C-alpha cells in the first residue's frame, strides 16, 4: 500500500496519509513518500494547491509509529537522522498547502498540519503533542510553529501539560482557521483550494514567500522582501492579463507567466 495516496482534481492535488489500520502513523516510508510527493507537486506546473488529509474515519495522523522507528533509530544511533527539510520547513513548498484535519492529529500529525499554510478541522479533530511522555520533544517543528500560531504562553501550556486540544479550542487559539462538520470537511477544503486557484499563480506563490519568510525577519527586511518580489510581478504576463481583464470587465485567464 502506498503510504501517501495522491489524487489530482484539476489544479488541486489531494495527498492522503494512507495507513488507516495504524491511524496513519508516520513510518520511514511515509516520510520518504511525503518528501517525494511534495517535490513532484512543486514541479508539476498543472497543479496549483495541495490538500493533505488522512485515510479512514478516526485519524488525520496519530504521530510517529514508534515500533517501526525503533530499529531505524538504533541502527543510526551514532548519527541521529534528520527529518527531510521539505517536511519540517513548509516554506520550501512553494505552492499553498491546506491541511484537512479529519480526526486525531497527535505529535508528527499535528506538526504536518502546522507545516501547511491553512488548516481546516473537522469537528471531531483533536490535537496533542505527547512527546514529553516518552522523554523526547516534538522535532518536526512543534516547538517552533506552535508558539508562532497560538502565542508563547499557550504553546507552553499545550506542550508542557500534554493537553488535548479539541477542534473548537484549536479555532479559538488560532491553530486552525475553520471548524466544519466532518462530512463537509473535504468540500470545504476543496472550495478553499478553488478560490486560491482562481488567483494569479505567481502572485500567490510570492505572497506565500513574503509571509513565510517575512514573519522571521524584522519589519524593515520584511518590507524590502515584499517590495522586491512585488515589483517583479509588474513584469509578468499575468499582471498584463489581470489589468486587461479588469478594464474589460471579464474573468482573467492567468498562465503563471
């Protein structure tokens, strides 16, 4: 079984974490598959937006599959293995990613969701980072992304108390942007992706770049990045098309050029 199933729906790619019998727990094969599929997604010019969700009824991703990782960890004890940066650093994925969190999102599962640009949660979703109960810490961005999303104090509370964060509290905290009935989750995620697909591809890509990198810069450097990337867009065919469509009162036909 492919640990990450990929489906294309027009300009949208849907990536399904596909180990439902293990609640989509992450094993080494899934890490490799995610890395490969994200690379292919970025290189495929026909695809504009990605959606990541989980197979089955109960889980988005239950975290690391400890049993499958133990032999690997022991074999590489003298050279600790690093998670591929395309997973841990969402800014390397140039196109927007939406997490459709359909159930529990524990440990690595929550970190995969946070690596996405937008998160929609089913009303049954629950987030939790149980790594400290195993004597370790979240190592796929958990300690860095969570405080950026929910604030310093709230992140400390969640990570230091092993708190389960249900969908409504996640919405209140800013961890997710929307909570919907589970049966409507994929419809909402696809609808959001379609809205993004209606915009100019190069503008979308550069807005993501400005936000992803800008939040880690001081304001002056962030404004400089915004200006440099923004000025370059005036030289694109998409800008010419967007301006013409506005004057002619019609829908634009962007080409990402």
